[in-house]
């Protein structure tokens, strides 16, 4: 069915004209400017009924300038959502005024000259211009499925289209469109004692399987009835892809060279040394970023506007790259090129993979975890996290699920979790995102020898 036409979304011609106009007002020594547009809509349902529906459109222009003072370059920044000539000029003047009263930017480097970018294809017009009628029909079908299964469903369906451009005073320009649609759903039994959750997203609405999301959410609620308490301790676990995403959806973004060399990272060694080149993880695991992944396209522009590249952070368990910013690269004892850095996270096995059903059959005793939530960092030097299980835990005995289990709090180092000897089986990678955000990644299910739970939780 027809959607709503999008007049708000910038095209490349309009974005180039706007960034040129902003730069024409700049009197400062250096500058980077940006323009962006967004169209966003949602449909929320709860208690097996439609709840809210909304839509917003917005445009933003941003300006960052550097003015050379007697002690170095000073930085100022300003933004506006008014695109008339007077407002754009006033925004540039505000940034320049702020620069004049700001401290010296000790990490200033000249903005990029012209770069070459390769588009990645992470945009679908049908997602930005989503059919409201089709969305309502799909949610209505989900509500009917909940009623049939005797559960109470709640969920959030949202879609976003974005267009953004960046330009520098030194001649660089980039323009990119992206889109994202997602559905998260929680199902609860009518007595409130069991719940199930499922979330998936995609850049293309035609590839978002809402039937699967509803089916899996309902199944987990139904199969989670009569949960029994289990004692805290260290257990073998099977983490479903959602649970892995809750812990690792941004994992590739943690390989920062500066924090490693300054001793603030799991990849630090004494004396400013790092673990670069060390076999630090299970030898079957590789972690990389690929902007041109068909299932998970990333931005064509990486950190600081550098053109994105496919980059391995870990290959067969060995730390292969640390990410050097432009500033940190030029400070190195032996000057080196900056690293474009990751634009997405892909974790995969170098050998055979196994589905979750096979992992269960291979488990004499352990826990199956569907999701984590309320996750917080404890120690960045060991990448240690704490949080809770939620919406589906099951106790496994003799290769089969024996009963649902009540929730537990965990304290776990991700480095130890993925260390040699602790990863027993790896699933095929699947597009999934953290339930506390929309950061999508390609991640496998994992069967682990040991995972530490510190206390029980009465939350459902």
C-alpha cells in the first residue's frame, strides 16, 4: 500500500548546496560542517491492543570551526534546525564566537582533504517511506496470535530513514543515506509469571520477519512457565544470538590503540606495550568489520570521516589490528597511518558451526540464556560486565531442557568468556541487535564452558 511521501529527506544535490553555503560563511581557519535529515515513525502496542502511533521529521545543520590563536587552535561548535540563510549564517557566527573564548584544542589536526568513498547500500526507500497500513496489519496479526496463545503481548515497531552530508574547508565531501526498521516484542503469560522476548531489525523492511519475531516471543513465554530457582555459581551456558548481542554488539569498537597504549584496555601490557599480534581469544573466533556486508551494511565513512575499509580486529583468535585515530597515529614513536576503524561488528567461526539444538544435546548440565539486560561495565581493563538474565532461562540436563529457571545476576569478563579453552561451540552468525539499543551486528550463538552468576533475581 502507498506510504507517505518524504519531502524532508535530503538528496545529494541539496546537501551539497547547503554544506557549500555553510562553508561560504566561515571566516575561521578551518571548519567541518554537516547537514542531516531524518524521518521517523513508530507504532506501539500493549496489553494486546494498539497503544500509540507517531511520526516526526527533522533537519539539522552543524558547524565546527577552529580559529588559530597565539597558543594554538581553538574550537567552537553550534547547531541549528533552521535552514534559512540568516539562521545558517548565524550558526556559523555562533561557532566562531565560541571558538574565540574556548581553550586550545590540543588534539586539533587539519580537516580532511578530498577523500574517495565507496557506497555500502544500507538504505531502502520502502523502510523510510514505510506503509502505515501494512505496519498496522502486521501488528494486528501479532495481537491475534497472542490472544490465540493465551499470552499478553507488548511491542514497539519503529522505522527510520536518514540522510547526512559532511564537508570540510579543505575540500572533502561525503553524502550517505541509511535506513533501519525494527520490532521488539515481549509476551507474558496471563499470570505474569513467565515472559518471552524477541527483537530483530533490518535496513530493508521487506526483510524484517515480523511473524518470526512474534512466534519466538510467544514460544519463550509459554515454555518459560513453572520456572525453578537455581543456585548462583559458575555454569556451562549456551547464549542465544540475542544474549550474545546484548554483550557483544559493539565489541569491534573496543580495539582502541590509545587506550591500549595508555594502560586502560584489555589489550594493554606494561610499559605502553599492547597485545597486538597475541593469540588472545579462542583460535576459531574472528572479529571484523565489513562496510559492504550484504546483510549488515555499515557506513562508508569511518572514524573522523576516513573512508571505511574491511578490517580484521581478531583473526583466528589473534589480535590483528588496533584502531589508531588520526591524532594518536601521528603521535606514535614511528608515525603511522590512521586506521579507518570499524563501522559494524561481525563475529564468526573459522571452522564448523552448530545450531542451538546441537549445543543443547552436547550439554550434560548447564543453562540456556535467551537475553541479558541492565548491563553495566565493572572494569574496562578486563571488559567485565554485570547484569541480569531476563525473559527466558532454561536448565539443561543430559542434553535436554529439563525446566525453566528463574533469573540470575551475572558478573563476567568478556575477555575470559572468549578466551582459549572456554568456547566450546559456535553457531552461524545472524543479524541481531542489543536489546538496550539498536546497534545491529552479525553474531553467533555461543556454547561456553564457564559463565559466572553471582546471585538470584526474582524479576520475570
